[in-house]
C-alpha cells in the first residue's frame, strides 16, 4: 500500500466565571478596566471605522467582488486571548501551559496541518501537507516524509530533517510536560537531508493526525537555535508567518510579519498585537473596541456582548463539546442497564437544550456532533428511541424499565458538574427537573464541584452521575471513541467493560478505508446509545464574533477562540480604525 500527499496552494450566580451583561458593561465603564485596556493594547474605545459596519448575524462581512492580494495586505490585528493560552514559559513541550502551541502557532508550524481553507473546516475535515510537502506510506506502520526545501527559521537557519528529529526528541523527552506522542511513535530516523522515516508502534488509521497533534500541532523547532543555547521558554524560533522577540505573559506584546516566510506573499497582516486576559476581560475588551475577535462557547455568555456590540459580524457553529449525563456503571443503581436506559429514554433533549442554549444547540449522540460518513446522520439519530418525538412511548418504556429494575416510584442520587463550565449547571438543573417529576421520580441532587475536585472525583470513580462537556474533538472520531475502550482511564473510572464495544473500537483503529471505517463508527455510536453509558443531549452553539474589518478568520472551534490560520487571515483596511495601521 502506498499513499502520497502534496501541498495545495444563564447567567448563573455562584457558579464559574460566567460573564453577565451587567458585569460586562460595568467593567467597560469602569476607569480601571477601560483605561488599563486602552493603555496596554494601545488605544481607547472611541474610534470609529471609516465606513459603515456590516450588520450582525451575516456570518461574514460582504467583501469587494474582486479582492487583490495587495488589497489584503497590511494592518495589525488586535487579539486578546485567554490567560490559559499565555504563561511565563512558552516552550511548546517543556512547559505545562496547555495553550503554548496554540499561541505559538503564529510563530511555529507543524509537518502536517489541518486544511483550514473552508470556513467550517470540520466538514469535511482533512489534513494538508505543510512543512512536510508530501509523504508516502509503504506499509501500515511506516511513513516517509519529505521535508519542504528552502524554508527559513526566524534565526536564518534552513529547515532540514535534523530539525525534525531535534523537535521530536524534545517532545518525547522525559522533561516534556506533554509527551503523548510516545504512545504512538516507535521511531523517527533521518534517511536523507530532507527526509525522515517515521514508524508507528502499531497500525493506526489516525496515526498521522496524532503524530502532528491535530489542531494543536507539533511545533518544529530550530536545532541550530537549540545548539546555540537559545532559551525556548522565553523565545520563539520557528518557521511561522510571524516572529517576535518581545513576548510578555503579563502585558501587551506584538508579533510582526516574517518577511522570509516560505509561502510567497504571506502573511497578509503586518502583525498581531496580543494581550492575555481573564474571561471577563476578553468580553469587555471586545465591547470596548480593544479586541478584534472573540469566541463565546454558549449563548448565555454571548447574548450580552451581541447586544452591546450590534455591528459584530456573527457566525454560529455547534461546539465540539457534548453535554449530557454520564453514569457510573459500577455503582448501584446505575450498574443496571435498565436504569441507565430509562433515563436515556425519558430525557426530553429539546427541552434541556432550550433551557441551556435557547434552542441554539445541536442535539447529539454520545460520540460527537454529526460528521459526514463517520456518525449517524441527524435524521437517523432523531428517529431512535430516546431522541424521537413524541416522547410518550419512550416515557412509558422508561417507567416499565425502572419498575422492572426494582425502582418503581424512583430513587435518589447525585449529579455532579464542574463549576468552570458556564452552561454545565443549566444542563444539570434541566436534567434534574425532568427526571424527578412523576412518573419517574428520579431525584438527583445537584453537586457543584470546582474543576480540580471534579476531575479528581471523576477519575477516581467517586460519582453517581455527572454532566460535563464530553469533548467530541475536531478530529476524525477515533480519539473520542478510544475513551470508551475498557482500557481507558475514563471507562475504568466509570465501570465500563464492554467487549463488544472494545472490538468495534479496535477494528476502527486498523481500518484505512474511509467508507468502511465510517460504518464501524456508526456501529460504535449505536452500541453506546444502546448501553446508555452516557446520555448525550446537545452541543451548545459556539458564537464567533469579529469586527467588520476582519476577514477569513478560522478559529479552533473550542471554548476559547484562537487564530488557526495566521498565514491568510487579513483585514479590510478601508473599514479598520487608524489604530490598526501600525504598532
């Protein structure tokens, strides 16, 4: 087998950090916040674009009929990012900073990239050659990667296979805070000046995706910089479209265009101004005009911002985080399939989503939101017991199942949720309210937990049920399916040991034919629904907002937005304020 690729040009008081409209507007108005933002980012909030802004809700502003490459050039985007993406140590591997690679994406690049050409790039989701201009797969575990020639690092060095090996050695080092690559990678050897041979530990249809770390990506670093003693915890030395030598974790900083970038004519921006801020300030800065792009992961948070900034360009997509109720199958009464299925059948998912997301969410199965060819279609899903309408037959069956299990009239238990997820308590309350009504009588006490405690209890199997955003991921669904395998920590903690499910997950892992693989994933999803380990409800609608001058922005479809395409994002400088024309 040989494969090859080439490059083509509610507001809920007391829980979590939820931002209310009143708090946002007070924060913008307060001298401390408004002026400090202006001072840090470099302007006040009283500037007016030179032309009329695009109306909200249009998805994208109307661009000129024909836009030349030259018209796309120039300007400094303002990006206020979550403090979770910034820290004093910016080393992509020798750091515990979860967002180190996402912020470094402006300065670093990977061998393989996600194809971000389409605005909704998850449909279809595909990989694109990047610093590796092509690869071949002579057998099921071996990959020969040809490294792009003539690519320059910010220090002037030229990219070679040596840099690739240097990078992966650092990523696999015992010093690395995140070395998940070790689970899949058997070896990486140099077989030519611009060629590396990569061998997987086992056959894995998604090996390349894991090898490049998905949207986070493996940041290729300069060996010459490492040999020269460069402190990567403080300095970026990559091949990316932007470079910087003034990174600051606690104040504003900027990155400027890398003129020797390998993609001719890119990037379009002259630079990006960055500032890390807490969640409330992210929203407040957008309202104040100090931030050009913003993502809110549910309508509860987005609504006050949209009212405050009516000229926002808005688009909505279902997130990759599926909320619902997960059961501890090792704990009575949830060890009884009849009890789990009764709750699955009884849930009115549309009503829960209406409470949590104003009905904007996407009803979902337990494996993730709909993926063409990889999951049940919406029509197929909504025809299944538990999802279908009307609910009369399902509710009657739920009552019979509870009675057969010895719980006529219901029982008491707990539903736990993490307080750092703004919409989680709303899901918990809506689910609780439905289940405790007659004729079920299942009374689940709501137990809010801070994030560390929630994680600890969940990992230890110390729960009855919990509601959480089960990350469907932007990947093809292999990674998500794997969490339900009996060998995974998730399944061990929840008492899941399903040999039939294991066999399906194992089969999907070694099936390279896309169509055949998709059919296996549909069987996985049906098995998960049948066994009701997790009664998925919906994915909240991610609300993405930008200023009218921002064009072609691709975010990461996660709870905190990022810039995934710094090479071709651009600004319409005829609409942008004067402050965007320089640092």
